[in-house]
C-alpha cells in the first residue's frame, strides 16, 4: 500500500476545510480535459459490492436547464412557506442554487438494481446503493476543489419531476443535481449558511458503545 506523508495529510485536511457548497459561479466554460479528470475521479469512488450504481447525465440542453430552474422555483416557494418571522426573512436572503450561471450541471441518479456487483453486500441493506452514489459525489466534490473548481448541490427539487424531465429508466432514482464552475466570490472557508446566520458549524458528536 502506498504510504503518504504528514504533508499529504495536511493537504487533504486543507482540501476538506475549503470544500464549500458553491452557489455563485463564473459562467466561463470548463475545459474538456478538466471534465474528463473529474469523471475519472468518480471511477475511484468506493461502492457496495463494487456495484457502481451512480448514473450521471451532463445537462447541456438550455430547455432542460430552464425546466430545472422552474422545478426549483416551485419547490423553493413551497419550502419558504414553512418559515415565519425572522427565519422566513433569513430564508429569503439565502442563495440556494447556482442554476443561473454554473457552466456545468450534472443530474446524478442511483440505479436500484445494477447488474454490477451481483447483489453483493446490499441484500439486507439496499440503501447502500444510494450511499455509494453519495460517496461518488463526495469524491467528485473533493477532486473538483483540488482543481480550484466549485461544486454546489441543489436539493430543493421534486425527485419525481426530475426523473420525468430526463425520462430515466424506472429503476433509476434521482439523487442529486450538481452545479460546477469557477467560484465567483472571494475565497472564504466559512459555509454560506453559517455566514448568513442560518446555522453555525458544530463538531461531530462521538460517543462510545
């Protein structure tokens, strides 16, 4: 096994610390060579039984991008109605997507019955397929950050509407919509929702059993 150095560990911690959910992008396109490196990075992600259930659509159609913005607008308006008072005002100030400017947009799905892996490790815990897709997204996120590329995940969406928009196979489930591009704002390692006063960071609770 390759042995890494303390300097390598420091670099990884720095990448983890500076990984942010980016919502403000520059519109200039990303080089195809960079996109290929990011695609290849996902190939390195772990998955249950080596099932590799993630399915990625590179969304380039202006019409489909416009419909994604419409789906977000509908769901965001509904979500806003759940808040009142100062919390509602704070919610209205949050920028919760980068759909308007991000030059690259990826719709990520999970295949609920992939042939790869032959069912290994997921018989009693089928949710490990979605967990595997989540790990692949995290690998992509960190690889993008190491390339000085920002990534933001849009989660205020109707999964069934997204699946219908892209006419995906019945066994695919929508997992995430990702925006990628060069960040438009100055570097800041403080999460946006922390900076806006919505929710501060907190340490991970560990206990013993």
